[in-house]
C-alpha cells in the first residue's frame, strides 16, 4: 500500500497516529480486507476509476470494523451490518467485469 492510500485509510478510520504495534495491526487488517473482497469475487480495480473508489470504501469499512471490534465479545448495543456497505459490496459483486475466458 502506498503512502497516499495509507493516508486515505487513516483519515477514514479517524486515526491521527498509530501507537506502538498498531502499524502491523493496520497492515494485517488491510490485507484481510483485500483478501475478503477477493474471496467475495471482487477483484481490485484500476486506480482512478469510480469502481476503485467504491472498492476502497468497502476495504476501509472492513478495516475500521476490524479495528473497532478487536474485543472477543461485544456488549451493550445491538450490532448489525451497515446497509450502505452491504449494498455497495453487492453492487461490486454484480458488476464484476467478466474476462474473455468466462464468456
């Protein structure tokens, strides 16, 4: 991940500075989010496209969710999936470009 992408991710997560040991955590969460997208059938789009902006928002959401919910249990509030994230993820899956080999 380049520095510009890292800065956008940090801004999305509202993290000004990482504490000791959190750089590896952030990198691991980012790699897990990218892997999740790939396993969901969504390939990483080219930079500078609207599709890439949606992809980055989904990855950012997954990283922030993992960062905020590091505890084993969640107490005190009702937790449900973010519907905006779910709609964007579904749209990316349904509009995934098809290679010539798949036609």
